[in-house]
C-alpha cells in the first residue's frame, strides 16, 4: 500500500460534506471503508470509485419539487 489511509474528517473534506454524514454512511455500510480494530479508515481510490458509481445514469437522486 503506497497511499496513506484517510480519516473520516479527510473524506468529509474530499466530498464537501459533514464529518457526521461520513460516519453515518460508514455505519450504514453505504461508504467503502476498512476496519482497523475500533477505527475506520478509507482508501481514496475506493472513495473515488464509489463517487463515480453515484453518478452513473439512473443513479442520480432527483427529488420532486414540492408543490406550494
């Protein structure tokens, strides 16, 4: 392994989301991660692949507008 593992805070910065979202997504199994005892760490390549999969056709989450 040549690249350093990322922390939840680093993944949050990479994705421009809150660290609490990263931790929740990790607990729910939605975000790829490694278990190192009680710690969770992330490979940047895995996060980037996951992100690309989120943008695949048909995977974009489009919320309907609420009528007023």
